[in-house]
């Protein structure tokens, strides 16, 4: 019974999809558009060379460059590629007064959000920011201006000759736009907090089409809301961020056998590492990767030290666990990111991810969580292409005096975060993987909650859209996010026309 209902649903859905694409094909037809051009055509007339239509080879190239299949499989009516801030402003001024099928839009940076519709759209227009990608330094090199469509691999390489770095992604392909508007956990985050706390100025195109430079003093409410506010307030075209010295970063990836003894030792080492006062080293950022692939488990620690210290003693409790050896090196950040990135799949056919944050519990609780993973995840082993990355990492330490809407305490060193990412081959398994992973995570969160370690905060960058990110920051903070939306986007353009990402309402 349920099988035939599912089959009927699928049939019905494909009929609807066919009907929808037939409609989409009819709409832009030349005869109709001569006197009533659609928005894509209007943009193409006013700004020649910026609009990519589905028949252009550049369209499929842009589509295939998203990280996850959920984003790749969407079909915008056209892609708008601005070359500068003025193009973005003209785009907004054009689209905001339109009403047709393509008056909705999505904004795309590096294209790394895993869920459908965050940075791409069906019908509508995808604003692909990737041509706005420069990295420039001011005269005294204290500030780097980053084009919002850049990727951190290129940013780090541009700063490498100056022995400088910025707080950015740990994989080369991460986009500047999404990372910096969502938060940003990085190598320097135990010392400096979230990357968004280092943005000095945002150049943004508001819903009116006006371009403004947003600083803490010029627009305090918008400046604060942009720390995590993603696409709710406009399209950011440039970020001016603080630079930091890069004396070289030590990086090691240490692999262990998957045994209970190893898991217990990892649990003890991590709980101890996260205990306030216990050898806290602000240059030390790390993560335990407990992965499952091809029916097998893998335990690896990624260890970083931004102070150019090789084999820093702060990691002794990890590296003294029997392991397969290590080959840590001190390299410029740009090169570490290239190396680390080479260990992460360059894209995924389908993906589902959840994250959650908590206060460091005792080792026994970490061990129980590891057991929940070990016992839970094999139930999904027969899902084609199934792979899970389960990452336990310290959360950013927010510097004293920092203003933020995350609802976290500043200067706390004992916030930790977990994220579980499943990748798999086929859309047919979307629901099964979502349900299976959600159930495992529910039991882990329940354990942390019962023992009073779970916190409300959900970190935006790794969250699924169903996790209630903005609700999790607390009612007062969400009210501030909403007030900034009402003030700077009174016509609700970014709530209703660009409705795909996380929304503050
Ligand atoms: C392999 C991998 C590694 C990762 N590593 C890290 C990590 O080390 N630390 C960490 O914190 N996170 C990490 N992430 C998460 C990552 O930070 C988020 O996915 C982030 O949103 C990616 O930004 P993007 O520009 O690539 O993505 P996109 O999907 O293009 O954009 C993300 C969101 O931001 C919006 N947006 C993009 N540009 C703009 C703009 N200019 N103006 C307004 N809105 C905009 C989009 O509309 C979208 O809703 C990782 C993700 C992956 C897949
Ligand atoms: C960066 O932008 C320039 C033009 O501004 C473009 O030629 C180049 O291809 C872009 N780089 C990427 C990686 O998209
Ligand atoms: C960067 O550091 C290296 C190694 O310490 C040094 O040789 C080089 O001169 C530095 N470059 C700059 C621009 O400071
Ligand atoms: C924003 O700041 C930049 C760099 O200082 C400047 O060139 C630009 O004119 C400013 N834009 C506006 C709208 O003030
Ligand atoms: C290692 O763990 C022990 C006990 O768990 C702790 O006392 C010690 O400080 C830790 N060492 C380091 C370098 O963190
Ligand atoms: C890992 O397991 C293999 C196979 O059992 C064993 O030969 C090897 O010595 C173990 N390595 C470590 C570091 O425990
Ligand atoms: C921040 O925490 C550190 C370490 O616990 C402490 O020494 C320092 O005084 C704290 N700073 C503030 C401003 O609370």
C-alpha cells in the first residue's frame, strides 16, 4: 500500500516537474517577450554580458560548481553574474519592481550550503557573486578587503607573500560571502572568536538598491545583525576584515585504529583539553573526525597550531594514544588549507548535516556519544554511497567586549560543538538518511540535555534549515535581527523575493 502511494506520488511529481519545465520553456519565448521582456532579458539588455541563460555552456558550469547535489539540481531561469557593486545595485533596482516568474532570486557565494535553495533557485534568478573576488590590503596591511564572491583558498594565497592571514574557511573552496555572513570557525577561533567578529566594514547593496558601507559606528544595528544575518539584509559585495600575522601553522592529521580503547582515550583527551585552566593554548584548534565509510569506522584527529609550534605539548594526550604515525609540518596557512582540503571530498551527490553546541562534559559523556554513533550509524550502511563525517571540535572563544547576537557568553573556553554530515548517492534516500541521522543526533542531544550540558545556540554555518538557527539565539536577539530587517528592508524584499536561505522571520 505505502509502496504504491509512494510510486504514485513520484509519478505525479514527475508529471508536475515536466509541466513546470514546459511552462518555463514557453515563458521566455521571443514572440511574447518582444513587448513584455522577462526580468532575465531586461537585465541582459541593460547590462550585456552579465546574464547566463540555460542554453549557455556557462550555465551548466555554474550549476555543477555547487558543493552538494541538492543545490546543483535546481534550475534557475537565468544566472546573473555581476562584475562590480554597481551591477548588483542595478540588479536590485530592476528586480524589486518586477512581478514575473523570475522576480525571485537567490544569492550564491562559494555554493557550499548543503541544503536545497539556500544559494540557488528554481525558475527565478541566481545572483552568482564569483566574479567579485578580489583580495587587497590597505596601506599598513592591517585590513584586507575581500570581494564577497571570493573563495578562501585564493584569499590565503593572496595574503601569503605578506605573511598575513584572515579568519576564514579551512577548505580552499569555501566562499567568503556565506562564511563571513554566517559566523566562521577557523584556525584562529580559540584566540580570536568567530570570523564575523573581525569584519570592520561591510559594503552592502540594500533592498532599495542603495550601496552603503556598514561599520560599528555608521549603522550599529545593521553591523551587529550582519554577524550571522546571512542574506536577510541585502547582498554584501565587500568585507573589510582585520588581518592577522601568519608565522606559519603546524598541522597534523593523526589516524588511530578504531577500538573502544582509542575512543575512550579520545574522550578523556578532549574533555581534558576543553577543561578551563587546563593548559589552555589560544593557538590550538583541533577536531576529532569519527567517520564511517564503506561499512568501516575511522578515527582521526586534525591538529592545528597557529603559533608555528611543531608538536605542541597541548596535544600530548591525543598524540600519546597509539596511532599510525604522523607527519606534521609548519607551513603557511594557504598551504595547510590546500592540504586539509585534499582530505575532504570536493563535492557530494547528496548531503545532510546537523550541528549542535554544548558545554564540555566529562569523558564518560563523550564516550556515550561515540557509542551512540557506533551503534546507530550501521543501520544506514546499505544506503548507496553512504559516508558520514562526525566531527567534535572546540567552539570559537569569543573575545571579551565582543558584541554578538549569538546568545553565547564571551571569553568561555569550554563551549564545544559537534556536527554530523552524511553524504550518499541518490535523492531516493533523502528521507531515510534525514530520519536516520536525525534520530542518532536526537539521542546525543538528549543525553547532553539530560545532563545539562546542551546549550540552545545552533551555529548557522553547519546547520540544516530545520534547526531553528535564529530562534536558538534567544528571543531578544531574534527581535534585534527582525528589527534590523524591518528598518533596512521595509518592503521585505529579502524575506519574500530571496526567500531561500535562513530567514530571521
Ligand atoms: C567542505 C566544507 C568545509 C567547511 N568548513 C568550514 C569551516 O572550517 N568553518 C566553518 O565555520 N564553516 C565551514 N563550512 C560551512 C561553510 O562556512 C558554510 O557552508 C558557508 O555558508 C559557505 O559559504 P559559501 O559562500 O561557500 O556558500 P553559499 O551556499 O554560496 O552561501 C551561503 C549562504 O550565504 C548567502 N550569501 C552568500 N554570499 C552572500 C553575499 N555576498 N551577501 C549575502 N548573502 C550571501 C547565500 O545566499 C546562502 O544563503 C564548511 C562547509 C563545507 C561544505
Ligand atoms: C575572479 O574574478 C575575475 C574577474 O573579476 C575573473 O576573471 C575570475 O575568473 C574570477 N575567479 C574565479 C575563481 O571565479
Ligand atoms: C615572511 O616570512 C619569511 C620567513 O620568516 C621571511 O623570510 C619573509 O621575509 C617574510 N616576508 C615578509 C613580507 O615579511
Ligand atoms: C565605501 O568605502 C569605500 C572604501 O573606503 C569607498 O571607496 C566607497 O566610496 C564607499 N562607498 C560608499 C557608498 O560610501
Ligand atoms: C592530559 O590529561 C590529564 C588528565 O586527564 C590532565 O591533567 C593534563 O593536564 C592533560 N595534559 C595536557 C597537556 O593537556
Ligand atoms: C592497528 O591495528 C592493526 C591490525 O589489527 C595492527 O596491526 C596495528 O598494530 C594497530 N596499530 C596501532 C597503532 O594500534
Ligand atoms: C578571560 O578568561 C581568562 C582565562 O580564564 C581570564 O584570565 C581573563 O581575566 C578573562 N577576561 C575577562 C575580561 O573576563
